[in-house]
């Protein structure tokens, strides 16, 4: 299978009057088409920076990054435009790119995510979870090949989170999108991903990689994944690799 993302010896620092923040140190990894890779690591270690590099928003100081396909990015903060309705937020990307939108498709997505009633509402009228769903739809509507999700479910309540995880997983699988999911939730990483990268604290590099194979009898969904006997073993391994006392 072809590599869609390749990092070779990537280093990144930020500079300010207070000095240098050395964020990423020698990051090396490849991601193939259709993979779902979860990234976990201590707060502030550079996970969002990694997605910013993949999206091309920022450039590495050293090393090379190769990306072979179109990238869609759902930011950690939802960045909804307060003066545009839900519908106008979702169609922002196509509008900028001067692509015609399929309104029927958008209505189906709105329906699916329980947002139909709010199509012409403004972001300030939405709950945190609804805002996050709008941000996700805005990313999906451009049909990217590579999906970058920065803590996409973090402001959802527990039950909504479990159902939205299943929905998104289904979309990702059906459309064979390559996905990088940044999360603080170890169970979410195991339930969604086929590979989990654990990062060290700053300057961050890859500390451990886990290939997730859950031996499920039925076809995998994030919900069913939690029933696998191996789930708890992966949880313990990743917990240990994260080593909060380090
Ligand atoms: N544009 C920037 N300018 C200066 N420093 C930055 C910039 N972006 C990130 N940093 C610094 O780089 C480090 C990594 O930030 P980043 O947001 O990538 O961490 P993170 O792993 O996503 O954290 P969290 O888990 O809290 O979301 C932090 O110390 C942050 O202050
Ligand atoms: Mg972050």
C-alpha cells in the first residue's frame, strides 16, 4: 500500500522573546492509505503542532514531510464563525474554493448529526457538542482523503461521544479516509485506531507504537471494540507508555 504521509527526521521549535520551545525532535513515521492512527501524549507535547505540520500550516525546521493527498483539518478549537449560520459555516470551505455544494448531501449530514433544526441558527445558540459536530461536518463536506481530527469528541457528553465515534468510524471506513486522531482518551484511541502512537513529553518524539488487533467476532465498531478481551491489555500497555510520573 502507498504511503500517504511520511515524516523523516522532522524537528520543530518555536521562538519567542522568552526563548526557544523545542517541541518535536526527530519524528519519523509513515501512514498508509485508509489507516486510522491515534496520537496520544502528555498535554503540550506537540500533538496539535504535528497536525499543523501535516496540514502545511507550519513548516518543519529540519527534516521532510511528504503528503500525497488532500487534507481536511478539524481544529482543537472549533473556530466557527459567529456571524455565519450553521449552514454557512459548513459551506465555508466550498465557498472559498468556489466549489458548488450539494445541498441534499448537506441536509442528509445535518439530519444525521441532529442539526437539521439548527441549520439557520448561529453558533452562539448551539451547545458545545453541537458546535463540535458542525466543525466536523465543515471538515467532511470537502471530502478530504486525509482527515486530521484534533480531539474531535472532547466536548461531547459521554453517551453522545460513544455514538458519534461509531458514526464517524463508519464514515471513515466507508470512504476509506486516512485518519489521524489526536486524543487524550486512551479508550477512544484503542476503539477507533488500527495503530496508536504514544509521544513523549517535550521535546517530543515517538515513545511507543501499538498495532491494535482486537480479535472481534463481528465487524469492528468503536462500541464493540470495548468488548474485546484484549482491550484492557492495550489500555494497560498505553497507560504504562504514557507514564504520567515520568
Ligand atoms: N505558534 C506557536 N508559537 C509558539 N509556541 C507554540 C505555538 N504553537 C504551539 N506552541 C508551543 O508548543 C508546545 C506544543 O503545543 P501543542 O499545541 O502542539 O501541544 P498539544 O500536545 O497539542 O497540547 P494539548 O494536549 O494541550 O492540546 C506548547 O509548549 C506550546 O506552547
Ligand atoms: Mg493540542
